[in-house]
C-alpha cells in the first residue's frame, strides 16, 4: 500500500472519529494541542503526524493508538479502500480539473459508509457492462474537452509558433514532403514504409512509433497522403510539446494511463491546428454559413484546399466553431461492418441526448444522419479512389418526444485500411435563434427533415410508421407497461382511501 493511501486512510479515521465524538475541527485541534490548519492537512491525507502526536490525538478521541494507525477499515468501507487504491484514482489528473485528491477524500469521508456502497455499485456496474480502465480515461478526456468547449488556446499558440519558427506559409496547404523534412532533419526521425506492409498482423495500424536515439516511425503505405500528413503533424506535436508518455501505435489497443490519453489528444490537436490554421478555416466557414441554400460544395472544396480527410475537417470545426461562432455542437463517428453499427467517437457540447458507446446491444435509430449516410453510401466500396468515395449530406433531426431539433452535416466513406468497414462523421448544431442568425441555409427546404429516437428499442413508432426499424420497441413497451401499472396502483389507493 502506498504512503499516500496510508495517509488518506489515517485522515479518514481521524475525521470520522472526531465527528462521532461531536467535536468541531477547532475544538479537536485545541484539545490535541495542534493548529486547526495542521489537523485539516491530516484529515485530507496530506500530512501524517509523528507518534507522540498520534497518541495525543487517540487519547482525545478515546481510541487506542494501534486502532488509529491500522490500515484496516471497517468491513462496510472495504470498497472505499479498494476505490482509493485503484489505478483510476491513483492516476486521476485532479489538477487538470482544478481539484486535489484531498477534495475527493473530503467528499467521501462525509459519509464514508454510503460512499463505500456507492463505489461498490459503480464497480459492479463497470464489471457487468465490461467497462475497462480505458473507458474511464476516455470519458475523463471528453469531460475535460467539454468543460473547455474543445478549444485550447495554448495548443493553438504552440502550433502557430511552430509554423513561425519553421517559416511555414499558413495560407497554403502544408505538403507531405515539408512535414517529412522537418521531422527527419529537425528531430532525427527515420520514416519506415516497409515493415508494416510486410506483416499482415500489423496491416490495421496506421503507424507505429519506435523510441530510440534516432526515432523510427513506421507508416502504413496503404494510407492516403492526406492521412499521412496528419500522422506526421501529430508526431511533430509530440516532439514540439515535449510529450513523453504516449501511445506507440495509432490507434492503441490498450491505454496505460490518463496522461497517455491526454498527451495523445494534445499531439493530435496540435497536428490539426498546424494543418488547418484558424484564420483561413473561420473565413471559409463564414462564407459557407452565409449561403442562402445548402450545398455540399464548400465542404468538398475545403477538403481539397487543406488536403485533409472529412473527419479531420469536421473535428477541426468542433474546435473552432464554439469559440469563434458561439454555437454549441456535437461530433459523432460511427463505423459500420455488415449490419452492425458501432459508435467509436463522440463529443457533446450541445448537452443533448446522443447515442451511447455502451448501448447495451441496442440498435441506433436508423434515421440519424450518421447512420443514414452509412446505409446510403454502402455501395461506395472503392477506397482506392479516396476523394470520390465521400458521401455528403445535411439533415434537420427532430426528437420524437422532446421535439428538440438540430442541424447535422456529415460525411461517410469506406475505411482505407479495411474497405469492409464504412465510417461516418457528423457535426450537429442545436437549432435555436443563435443558429438561425449564424447559418442562413438552416431552413432550406432542400434539407431533409427526419423524426428520430435514440434507439429502436426505445422508439414508439410502429413498423408501419418506420420502415427502417431494426428491432422491436421492447424497452418502450416495458416502460409503457410500468407506467400503466403505476397509474393503476395510484387509482386503486385513491379509491380505497375515499
């Protein structure tokens, strides 16, 4: 057990026993001949007193010395001890959220038995739904991004400074050869386009980083040059920002720590900002949003202008639009293999209901634009013709129950490394007065309007009303039956009480 955890457990015991003894912190400190600030530090797990002070503290509480210093907790607090000792808590980046570990301890020790029960329930839910450590780390990252509206001034500034130092003309697209030159000459990289291609087991990786005195970056030769540009720009981000703890492969199968996830995010953000500087992107967005009618042409033109993929473009929009246009957005990426759809990335600044990555095997509403694009574009399987495989569209989506509306723009295409899998990315805007003032074409009648639900299992539409239904409305039916039973019980009690 770590020293930090021993301190936390001791502090929990002091606080719990002090409260049970009916002593305020000031009263207890005075009786122990200690300062209130020092006792506060002890209770928060930041300090561990010397033996003579512990004896005095135990005496005031009417406890034995050995009882206080024991690292054993009451059986009801076992799960609290497990949680505090877990890698998730030990590695949680409290400072990134403006917190300290002691803040969590302070919260938990107010009612430790209830906190222990709550954590036990959380651990059990995690096990039942196969939630792994990486799910928590990625959820933490999403929360961090959403708190900051996915815009990070320091990373924008770093990318701009890098471009200035290397005399990069940011009014023109960065060329692959230019990125290769900086990476090899400035940072001593060796670029390897052979090893990944020779091993079929590695064909699904876009890149592999080999750390050594002269770093080696293995690149998948099947990738399109636009995709390679992003990998190199991200690699420059790792080096320029001095990010040591990182993923060795793209995309990683395992995640070791939040720092790894966070550093991967920062390097990717840097890469996107380097390839797509904010000024030209926002200029093109202003022009696009001022069009009186919807057309996908400006989106196609931006892909060519900046030489980026649809996902890179829309995700860059998600970083700049909230900051420069004041609009709330959401971003979704879904993969399709056969008849299976899987959510692989999401960001929700809209605070609306979105499909969950842990959908408990439910079927996403087939009317979502991100799913519709995959269905309609399913025949476009020639991944080699990269720029010809994009399927682009827009949609006004309206929730069946709440009538919330949002405008979605999206792309779909087969994956370059696996043409059997199609991928769609969409960017959604909440439809309100701000959006109507910012995007002129939002009410263009040429844009399809779709009534949507979360999943087929929760949707009340009948098969006649929705020909796209992929599963029976079992959860909706269960909820309706439960509501009917509750109403029947209420009516029965009211009748018998009359």
